[in-house]
């Protein structure tokens, strides 16, 4: 099958030809005709399979084949993170080159003034994070009354990050009749529940087994004691001569600490997490993409939105509290049909997280030992009978910086 057989416009086909896009991926083959037909779509496909083009190409075609209202936003794409917003924006710009389509990106953590200037210059497609979009809307800097299509990219991640209230506020500002598209690599029960309230008789597209990792990704799991993880990480990078490694931790503190340890071992590393300014994050990503640093250490803020061609290896320094995040983490490698490697370091206290991943993916993973880093199985695990074990949800919220902390007790002294 070719892109021309999907009913795309000749001008759009010429752009794809200049990009050497020859054969549509399965998700593109399935989704493009449905989006062109104006249907609501709920599409799931493994990361690296061309999901962005699957909705961007038909939406661009809608714009170049209809008369546009001046200064009216026609397409709104919501993403959970700044990095993903930037990536999606770049894709729209690339696919619409020379076609007279104006695409603007808006996200928090950066000055709002350049984004306002870009919007005032004309915007057909707006790619935004929910928080910055609401800020623009509440200040009456944008008008969403003429939106024709709403895209929720990585809808499950937005729900995980607590954006459901923001999404409902945004929906109130959209016209009642509009096309809605859900695209993600993983679908959980919350996403399906949300889809029933937002989508109108959607076309469900699943081009592979739900919540599965890409078949071209080799997955290795090393059992190791937690204090040995940093040394094992440095050893694997050096011994295997990995030149470009993306490493995921659960917390911002762990990112900074691991970067310091890697630098001590002569491995250049850049940190990316929510406490870093947008400029610092962009510089870190650029240094990694251009091989100025060997390792990029990040929280799950970077799990979606990073598109690094032929990324060699992903390391899960810590397993995520949410099993779906594992799929998105390892999906940063093995993209566009290339082979990839995903390495996970598993301590004794993380085995329950591994079980969650196995349950989600339907796979069974064998733990292996690296000589010289064998775990000390007789080492006792710290226990406490006085405190309730925190839930995975609360642990994950704390790791993402969404934890409000325990309620303070009254300052008044108790009567004796």
C-alpha cells in the first residue's frame, strides 16, 4: 500500500515524497482514511510506529482543501508534556511545509509572550499543554469557538498526570460539534471510560496487541541490590560501549544523583526533569541528540515526546510505579523498525512492579545476574509494623511532584 492509495492530496504526497516517506505504517493505513472521513477515532499502536503522522496528515489535508477562516484555530492538539508538544509541533511543520498552514506550539515553563506573538500572526493548528492553553483562554488571548478537530495525544498520560479537570474545562470552550481523536500506545480503563463521554461512535483502531512492547526491542532484566545500581549502570555503558543511552529514574533527586555518579566514572550525562527550566531541558536534549553527552538521565516527563532516531539503548534505572509507563519508556528505542535494547535494573523491593509489567504486557521476564554485581539475597529488607505501606499511586504522585504531603497536625498542645 502507498500513501496515494489512502486518498491524500497530491500536494501532501509531494511533501511526503521529499521526506522519503514511501510506505504507510499499519496505524497510518488504518487511521488516515477514518480521520479523512470525519469520524471520531480511538487509536492505539506501539511507540515509534508513526502515530503522529496518522492524525497529522489527514488533518493537514482538511485544512488545505477547505476555505479557512482568518485568524481562527481549526485544530487543537493537547499533549501531556512540553517535550511531546514540541515534537508534535515539529511534525506538523514538517508535513505541511510549503502548504500555507500555520502551526503554533504553546506550553508552560517558557515565556508566554513569544507564543502570543505567534498566535497573533495567525494559527491554523495549535499544539498545547493543558495548563498553558487554559492560561491563554482565561486571558481571552485565543478563541476556541471554531475548533473543528480536537486531538488528545497520549490521553492516558494526561489522566495519570491529573489533567482530567483541565480537559473538562477546555471542552466547555469548544463548539459542541467537533471531531475528537484519541491516540496513544497504551489504553487503560480510565481512557476507555473517558472516551465514552467525549467520542461519538468512535472507530477503534488497534494495529497490535494492546499494551505490548515493539517486537524489535530486546528486553533484559538484571537483578541487583539498590546500592549497586549506579555502578552497574556505569559498567554496562562502558563495557558494552553504548554511545547513546537514555536512562529513566522515578524521582528528580535520583536523576541528579545518578548524573553525578556517572560523571565520576567518566560518562558524560545530562539531567532532564520537571525542576529544570525549559531552556535547560532543551539544551540537555540537544546535547544528547548531537552526541555531546553519552547519557541522558530523565524522569517520566521525557518518556513521551522524545524521538531520537536509532536510539541505541534505554535503561530503567528504577522501574516505574505505573506499568504503562514502562511501555512508553522502552518505546524510545526500537523506533521506525530499527532494533533496540531495553535494560531494567530490578531490586528485591521492585519485584512487585515487575509483576505489574508482566501482567500488563502478558509476558514473563527472566531475571539475570551480571558477574560482579550479583545481589546479596540474604540481606534483610527493612520492615516496619507501625506504618502502613504507601500505595503505588501515592508513591508515583510523589515522584512526579504531585504529592501534597501529609496534613499538618494542630499546633495546639493536647490536654493531659
